[in-house]
C-alpha cells in the first residue's frame, strides 16, 4: 500500500483498471470508449460508412421499385393497343418529367414527331434520329439507376480492410504494453485485443449489407436495362411501320 506522498505509476493504474474491467461487465460501449485514438478514428470512419451505406440502400430500393412499377404500368398501357399520340399526351401532361420506360417512349416519340414535321426527311433519316435519341435517353436513365452503386461497392470491399487495420493497430498497442508489466497474463492483454477486434466487427457490419445490396441492386438494374433494350427495338419497329406508311401516303 503506497503512502500518502507516493505516486502510483500510470502503467500500474492502467493495469489495475483493465483488471477491474475484466472482473466487471465489460460492455461494447466500454470497449469503444477505452480503445486507442487511432482505433476510435477507424471506428468512427466505419460508422460513417455504415450510415452512408444504409442511406443509399434505402434510397436505391425506393428508386428501383418505382422504376419497376412505372415500367410495368407503362408497358401495359403501351401494348393495350392505344393510340401513340394519346399515350404521349398522357405521359407528358403531368407535372413530373417522364422517367423509366415512359421516358424512353417520350424521348423517341417526341423526336419522331419533330423529324416527321420537317420537309425532305427520308424515313431512314427519321428513324436514325429516333434511335439515337432513345439511346441517349436510355443512357441517362441507366446513369440515374446506377448512381451511388459504386459507393456501395467501395464500402463493401474496403470496410473489412479498414476494420482490420484498426484491429492490427490495437493489437500492436496491446503487445507493446506488455513490456511495461512484470507478468504478462491474459487479464492484461485481453481488454486491448477485445477493443481492437471491435473495429473488425464494425467493419463487417458496414460491409456485409453493402455487398448484399450492391449485388441485388446491380442485378435489378441489369434486368431493367435488358427490358429497356427490348422496348427500344419493339418501339422502333412500330415507328418504322409508321414512317414508311406516312411516306407511302404522301406519294
């Protein structure tokens, strides 16, 4: 027992404190609070990545569901045999800009109407302009659907390694601390290792949902792209018949 005027070494206090934590309920929050500064920075970065990942997941899920529902609704309307001019008026009469498959139709039919209104435009020239416009609209739609997917992929692929860096750093500090004690026991090194392993756990917590969501959403985007390609070819065939029938009627 040290006297009133004696100073207890800091390493001894730290050793006693960690032994106390081992004897008590050592919670997850305690491990974060008592981790080294570098490990805490790593944990903070991983938590930010996790929040960002879940924000993208929720927003992307809503966007893809809207694109799928909107494409199904428009496709049913398009193949119901309605007049193309009537369908065009319906999708352009709202307050919002047409998106998904309706956006492809709007871009292609608008260009078709514009080119057919011009003089001395052959059917092939009209159809080439329509095809280019629809492909431009498709690329814009794909950019909209694929937005932030690369962020999910980055979080999913790098978070485990960032967490592993925090773990390695924490374990190195724990073993360096063994040089300041006379007897190296599990009670001395275990708290530091446990604190370090929390970084790996948080890294996996951030990475696993991001990887699952990226794979799922990338598959949905690819399926929508195939549907858009098919619709462009089918709609192009319809416009091709209209263009040639207009040319024959004008002769």
